[in-house]
C-alpha cells in the first residue's frame, strides 16, 4: 500500500538550515513532491523530483532522494521567519491518473 | 497566470444542512481534483475529474457527497446532509501535466 511518513514538528533558528525528512513506501513512485502550506492558505508547490534523480537544487531549496531507502528530504538554507509553515511530502504512484498521496505534514517553526 | 479559484473561503453550517463549494481551475487544465484536509492531516483525495469525466471517486462518501464538472471547466462539490466530521478544509487542485498539481486557497467548512 501507499503511505508517506513525516515527523510532525521541526524548530530551527533564523539563518540556520532546516532539513525536513519523509519516507514513502511505493518504490515505483514516479514523482515526489514538497508542498508548503501557510496558515489559512492552500498548498503551494515548492519543488518536485523525478524518481530517476537523486538531487535537485532550486535557490535555497535542495531535495535529496534515496530510492534504496525510500527517503526524501528537503533542505532549506538560511531559513527565514517567512519559511514558517507546514511542509507536506507527497508521492505520485506510477499509474497514469492516480492521485498524490500526502504525508501528514511537518510544522516548521523558525525562531528569530 | 491566474491560479485556482475557490469560493466561499469560509462556511459555517449546522449538521444536517447542505452546502456547496465552487472551484474554477487554471485555464486549460484538464484534470481537476477535490481534496478534504482534516485538521492535522494531509489532504485526502475525494474525487478526480479528467475534463468532465470522473477518473477516481473511490474515497468519496457517495451517500452524502456529490461533485460535478458539467462543461469540463468549473466544478462544484456538495455535501447533503452535513455531519460534524465533515468539518475540514476542502481543497481544489488542477493540473495540465501529470507531474504538477496546483491548489486553490481552500474552503474552510465548520459544521456545528
């Protein structure tokens, strides 16, 4: 079956790096995603990685994918107070139109 | 490019009443999704449309929930009658490519 696990909370100091981790169960997932949700808002797509990649970098964001361990991480460099939000990991199973499977989200708190 | 629009943003109803939510996807996006996000959880897919056809409604409680996308653009999601456990944020998303889904701001439903 499909299941995505994340730790629920992370607290970091402003300027430090944040690393949010996620494990998934479907080794044949084609894409893995990170979404950000601020209070009262919908989900904002931050970045995604195709399953044949092991790293993707986009400005302050670095995604690492370890397919063997089915582990995905999101690193935010120089974390700012505006990064405080809930971060959701999601996987897309391989069958064409299957929906995303989301984790429960990691609440990132940035301390000034 | 305009994002996914949803209305209303907030709704409070009493149990056993009816409610409807509206979604306008990003122009040209053939696939439309309705998710339910209960507090502290990740989004859970309720129904997925490809143009005006239903692709997946396996997790839609069909005794009380219904959704339509008659002209393959806008969509409405209805709950009749509502229960206390339906209190959640209802998120609409759309996609053009299978790799990316874009979310609207959501409708926060409170059933009292």
